[in-house]
C-alpha cells in the first residue's frame, strides 16, 4: 500500500541518519572534529549549517579514503 511504502521510506532515512550519527560519534578522528565544531557552534563562532556541512564533508572524505 501507499502508506506502507511511505513508512518504509521514512524508516530508510531514519536508519541512514542513525548510522551516520553513530559513525561520527564512534570514529575517534571524526568524534574529535565533531567536538571541535560543537564548541565553535556553541560559542557562536560558526553557524550550525556550516558546521553540519563540514561534518558531512569530513565524513565523506573519511569514507573515500578508506
């Protein structure tokens, strides 16, 4: 049904987000960068949107290098 398909897509994106966040938190080099960016956002030195883009770029680079 259409409802099931929609629910399955929502689960896909939820699982994807959960896996990406786990990767960020579990990888020591990524976790360190995450901590730095969180500090910059908390202090107002970096916009959340910019920090998020940098985290994704860092994760993407790590994935390509492995």
